[in-house]
C-alpha cells in the first residue's frame, strides 16, 4: 500500500484528502497504481494554487491543506498516477505542450470512466479531435497551446504537473504499464460480476489476483497445462506462506495445493510463468524421480530445465527478481544437470528456488508411504499427456523437443529393473554359436527310436573370459530381501547366457573373496559374511589386480549407496534399492531394485 507521510491529522481538509485517497484504494483500476507510490506533503514543489505533482520517481507531492471534496481529491490523485501508468514520462522538445497533451488525454479517460469530480478551477475541452498524446502534441506544436488548456493541470495554472526527477528505467516503465493493464482487467472482471448479480458495487471488489487470472488463462487457453491447473487449489494466504517459508511460490503434489505469496507482487505475465513452473514440477513427476538425490540440489537442477523450456516457449515472462536460468544448460536433462551441480556445491548451494534460499519449492515427502501414490502418479501423468495431445490437435504452437520427449516417456510404463539388467547382460555376453551333433542324440528321438536325431551343442566351448565379478555390499544397512532378490536375478540371467562361473566378493569392514562360483550356487548356498561397515574400494581393487580375472570382465556392484566414493576403472554397473542414490556421479549404469519381486 502507499506509504503515507505525514500521518492523518485531525484536520477537515486533510481528512477530505485521505477520504479521496481511500476511494482510489477501493477502485479495481486505481488500487494497483496507488499502492506503489509514496505520498508526501511538499509545499515547495506544489504551488499555492496547485494540488498534486507526480514525479518520475513514483512520488506524489501534494498540498493536502487545500480545501476540496473527497471526490475531487480522488480525481486529482487518479489523474496523477495515470501519468505513470500511461508512460507519460518521456522527453520531448516542448515540455509544456507535452504536459498539456498528457493532461487532456488523462482528463478524457477519467471523464469516460465517470470517476471522481473535476474541480471547478480546472478546464477541459471535450471537443478536441485528437485521441492520443502524440497527435495532440503534434497539433500543439503546429498551432500552439490554447490558453484555457494551460489551466487544466493538477499543479495549478502554468505549472507542470509532472516532475522529471531523472529518467525512468525501461523495467520501471514496463512495470507501471503492467499495473495499469492489471487494473483494467480487474475492472472488466468486476463489471462482469456486477452484471451477473454477484456483487452490488464495484467499490472494494477485486475479483481475481494475477495468479488467479493466470490459472484461469491456463484452463481456458493453454491445454498443455489446463487440466493440471484445474486440479490444484490456489492458496494466496500470506500467513500460510510465511509459516511454510515460501518467498514466491511452492506446490504440494499430494495435497493438490499451489501456494503463491501475495507479497511477491507478481503481474499477469510473471504469474503465468511461475504457475507453469510449479505445474511442470508436478506433471513431470520431479519429486518421484528424485531417487535418493539431495532434495535441494535436485530441485535446483529441475528448475534449470523447466525455466529454460518456459523461456523458449514464451509462456509468460521471467519475474523481475530473476530465476534459475542458464542458456548453456539447454538440452540437458535434470539428471545430467544434477550430476554437474554436485561437483560445484560451493557455487550452487547459494542459489534460490521460488521458495527461497536453501529450500525446494516441491513440498511434501516423496519417500513417505502413501496409499494413493500410484493413483495420484497416474493422474498427473494422464493430465500432462492428454494436455500434450490437445495442444497439438488445436495447433497451439511448438514445444521444446526435450519437454515433449519427457512427457511421452512418462506416458509409457517404466521398464522394470530386471529387464534393464537383462539387456545389460545381452550387451556383454552374446549368445554362443550352436551346431547339430550326433555325439549326443536328442531326447526327442525316444518317440521314434529308429530315427536318430542330432542335438544342439555349442560350436566352441571356451569359457575363458566369459565371466563377470559380483561385488556385494554386505554391511548392516543392506536389506536382506533385496540382496537375495538381486542375487537371484543375477544367477538366472547368467545361466541363461551360458556364463558358467562368477567371481564373488563380499565387502563390509573387510574384503572376503569367495572366488569363482557357479551361477546357480549364488542364489542357493551362498552364506553372506560381514554385516559390518561399508568399504567397497578394496574389493574393486582386488578384482582389478587379480591375475585369474579377465582384464575386460565387467563388474556388478550391489550396494545401498551408503558408501565412500568409488573409482572402478573397468566396465561396471550398480544395483541399488529404489529411492537410494550414490554419493558421487556414477560412470556406469545404475539399476534400482523395486520392492516387488522381479
């Protein structure tokens, strides 16, 4: 709200002034404008026969001791702030002609709006043919300013009502125009509500905030995010935002609540950007995809991806306070950006999300068990995939390729971890070539014993190098069921690909080399040793230095992620419980075991 200097005294003239000021604060057009100016009594800048002088520094200098009715003060204050909203602070050759041209246009606007009352001392010619400041200014330069119009200024006869206190920045001019545009939208909404019988007066009625208008715009005009926007309740309570430490915005996917802090003073375009940012967090399932990563850094990585897409799509505008956006990260996934961030912690921990410094704007605990988690996840996926289909069918414009790929990937069922592990085996152990041989007859010939039939046997039986190493984290933090699940999958895939032996090493506080074992023995008779601390690097070094282990033999490292930094120098992959993450950037493939049996 406006900063009132001085405070309201018990004086009839000044009481009338503040009563006129209150009329502006209750009007949907002028409330967004009057709240961003500073009002001060100044008898030096305002002459004795003047009322108001507006400065380019967003200050209103008033002579509140002059006698005027509240409706007249409302007119004068509205006249002054409209100079800011209509971008009248522009340098011209003749400041008097430009001032009069601007005053005439503002007076015409207030007359058509029927707001306030023109003081009797002011003059306004309603028959002037020109409808814009530029055309009136050009006419006054050619023909001169009519003498009666010199008395229509709010600063008194022949006194400029606009004071150039320095050039206005482009951002400041744009902000004032956006505030006036928002006020006009408020007035239209209020008029529609009044015509529908929902309200009896325009005074004090502000139907929708910029965030509410942005949400309605998504539902009506942007099908990609329309269904997601409709599914969330918009909360703009400053006390709730303060309690949750929300500086600008945050989203709770489980509660279906989207929080916007009114103190952020978002305009319509920045509100669209912020709402789209939060809705994409939900639709792309960023919280569920965290997989044990550090929550705040993962949030920062996702912000970089989303903001880059929104800037590319032109959805709204970046807020004035700025967001996480780096064109050099274009085309990278959130997982790749996270891996880049974790090696530059000193720099990236100083960045802020829409919630604030060191806080993520995705609320809720994605690791907590929820009975309707599957249903909720499917609902958000369906909203975004259907929105993409509507977006394309209605020709709403092009979308970034990375965003389309992520939406389509989320729309497909996830590949189970055991299928991915089977592919890993296929890439490293190609099927052995087979041939027919009569050395051992096929069992099918028993039905017709008089007809000999050959069996299929490997063309060459060279097991040299056809093996891999299994490094098991047997520390106390490892779940026994998941360990057994992983070993069972490894054994079955090894047998299916003619791997006859596997090198097994147990690691906890010490290294236990079990040597080579048959695949079927891994899932059956292996006695897990250790269950102490977690030291995996010595086990990796043991296999890398072992003379009886192939130089190109791959490694499968089974761990829960609670280990030190590892440096395997050969082909390797990790098997981990779902929801866990390594404390370093892995170079090999990572398979995450689900709790359900494969």
